[in-house]
């Protein structure tokens, strides 16, 4: 059986990978949904856009379910605390996700412009709300949540939905929305073969990449210098020839800089997060579409990794009782549970990744207006 602390660290990495996988795959679908009315100026153009993700959108949503399941199994206290505190936000997220299958699956059932437009609106709403809420949730977690546990480990959470909307969380929410839009554009450039639509995509790619650099930079400096962060402070003292070690949690300005100060090379991650959008613009100009999409994937990886480094080892910090903040060391499941789940991941994760790659490869083809008209009943 593996060392418990090592397992805690491994599972924090695995959950980070699952969140990243969700943002790369389902984030792509959501970005496409947000762009539906921006790129698609009529019903035919919107059909072209929808059918770029038609074979994969429901499969990609499995990443969200898997992430939620892993969170429940590996970090049960975190799962309970987070879903209790963000109850209204999570309900709104789920309602928005219910709209997406209605929009996709029932769009072609009734051949009426009003019905099809309504389904398109459902897709757009179901695509913009999840990344917006994810950003709001992340922004509030970084500020610390008003929760604590009593002596019987009962959770007390002072939830106020309106207070979730503050300057920091809104800024991160906007960054998240721009991130999925930017990622979606790099994908649509590969799949769509239409001069007019591709010209719109080129313009939006440049705008979204510049905005992504600006908002990520603003969010990053806001987190480091203007939000009170959290830091574990270790005290070592000697008493009767025995060395003792105690930990306390500090809540102060610039505390989120702690990991960067200890390991200077970690600054490469936020630097990459700002540099990669510029490379996306550059490769797009030279029509290197596949490389542009790869750079977009690495942008998502670097941004999520930056947040992970900022918060490590905290998962849900408490701004009421700092010492009750949830970290990867005090809120993880038992050693046996982590071991069993790790073996499951080792077996099934490569299968899932191989299957996902194979599906994308097999179902990859250019889509244009002529193709949609030719096989109208075949497409959404």
C-alpha cells in the first residue's frame, strides 16, 4: 500500500487532470455554444456550427460527471462543503446543463424557424452559464469561504448568493468565459470550411486572445496582491529534549505568493499563460490551425496549473476559522479508498483517453453550408 501523504498528493494531481480534461473538452463545446449567434448569422450557419460538436458534446459532458465523482470519493468533506455553500449556484449550473440536450437533440424534430431559434437560445444559455458560475465559484474560493465545523463536525456555512458576485469573482468569471471562447474558435477554424465564417472566426480569435491576456494578467495580480491569501505556517519548538511541530494558518495579504516565492521557476506557468495566447494569434495568421489548437490546449493547462500552484495545499480555505480550512492533507479519504481508486484510474484512464482521441479522429471532417444542404436530414 502506498504512503498516505503521497496518495493525497497524487489524487490532488488526478483531480487537477480531470478538471483540465473537462475544460479542454466540454469547455470547447460551451465555447462553441456561446459563439452560436456571434458567428452564425442565420439558421444554416448555426447548423454548421452545431454540427462541429454534434458527435462529441454529450460524451464530453462525462468529464464533468467523472470530476464530480472523483471529488466525492477522494475529497468527501470538500464535496459536501462546496456543494452546500454554493447550493444555489450549483442548481443554476445544473438547470443550464439541462437546456443543452433539449437544444441539441430536439432542434431538428420540428422544422420551424421559431422552434429552431429557441433551441439555439437554449444551447447558448446552457453554454455561457456553466463557465460563468465556475469562475464565480473559483473567485470566492480564493477569497475564502464563510464556513466552520463545530466539535461534532457539523458544517455551518453562511451562504449569501448575492455576495458571491464581487469584483474578483466577476473578473475570474469573465476570464473563464473568454478562455472557452478562445479555445472554441481554434477548434472551429479547423472544422469549418467557409470563407465568410472563417473570416469572422479570425477576427474573434484575435480579439479573444488579446482579452484573455489582459484579463488573466489582471486576475493574476489581483489574486497575488489584492486578495488576502492563506498560508500554512509551521512552528518547530523544543520541550524537554523533544522536538515538536505545530501548524497554523495565516490569512494575510500576498500569502498566495508563498509557493512562487519558495520556487521561483513556478513563475513560468503564469508567464506561459500570457505568452501562449500571443502565439495563438501568430500561428493563426500563418494558418497553422492544428498548432493553434494545440497552443490553446496548453493555454488551458497552464492557467489551471497556475491556480493549482497558487492555492496548494489549500482546497477550500475558511475565512471564519482559518485553522479549519480544508487542504489536501486534512480532507482526503482513507488510505484504502485512495489506493483502490488509484488502481481503477491506472486501468481505465488510458482507455478513456485512447477512446476519446479515437472518436475525435474518426469523426473529424470539414463541415460547410453545401454539406449541410446536401444531407439536411443527416445533420442536427
